[in-house]
């Protein structure tokens, strides 16, 4: 009986020792496997995942930063305010442009019409010009003026033409600002590549510059009233 017990105990001990050896071998195999250098495609994929993980970590850290979030919110509010200002300016600019175009057309309707259909204007010096600024050789200027006593002067035509050019340029510039604000909004609302803190400061300054250039008020400097056209005084050209 004792002999059988000893044999069974020896068998159990041998089995336990083998299990211990197997466990040690498995642990050592795991350590060695982790030490095998990653090469080729596996290494490249591993490095790419590491970079992506670090990039996402930086973005999350940045977005979670209270200072960054506050700066982002301020920039968005400034963008909203600038868009509102631009909207008002575009409405006013469109009204001004329509008014100035109407006044210019009215001026042309009141201008001297030559037999060939060309519009003509008499300057304060008594010289006659067409719409293109070409000086016309007119023998009897007084006779022409007598038939068009309320015709606008050459100087009035130039002022009206300049006002129309300025109004068109101003409206075109506002449209350029509108396109730029659309681009800035897309950049600010891009969740995949949010702008850095430095970029937010740059956008803020750009929005301030745009706001300074936008004026929703009527530009009285380019307004031209032609409802009461003063007749030009033609000097006596008789010899």
C-alpha cells in the first residue's frame, strides 16, 4: 500500500513539474515574440497606426481644451456678426447701384441727341463731347443748346459715369467678401482638421479687416442727383 502511494505521489510530482516547465516555456516564448522586430509592411502599418493614434490624441486634447474651445466660439461669433454686416451691406449696395444706374439713364435721356443718334454733352468751356469722351466739331453750339436747354453738362455726365463705376466696384468687392466668408466658415466647421489656435487668431484678424471694409450705409459720395439738372452756360462763340 505504501509502495503504491509513493508511486502515485511520484507521478503527481512529475506531472506538476512538467506543468511548471510548460508554463515557464510559454511565458518565455511570449517575451521573445514581443522582442521580434516588426519589419516590412507590418512595421509600416504599426507605425502608421501609432502616428494616427498620436494625431487623434492631439486633436482630442486640443478640442477638449477650454481655452481653444473659447477661442473657436469667439471666432464663430465674429464670423456670424460679419456675415450679418455683409448681408446688410449687400442689400444697401444693390439699392444704391440700382438708384445710380437709374439716375445715369435719366441723365442720358436728357442729354443732347445729335442727328446721327449719338449723345452729346457741352462742357463749361463750350466744347462738345460724345459719351466716349471724343471732342466733336460743332459749328453752331448755341443752336444745339437752344434746342436742349435742360441738357446735362459734360461735367455732370462724367460725375454720373464715375459714380456708376464706383458703385459697381463696391458691389463686386462685397461679392468677393461673401465668397471669402463662405470659405472661412467651411474651415471653422471642419471637424476632421480643425484650425489651430494660431490659425484662429489669423481668421479673427481677417474677419476684423473685412468688417472694417464693409459699410452698410449709403455712400453719399457717389450719389448723384439729376432730377434738377442745371443748364450749362454756353459762352458766346460768335466772332
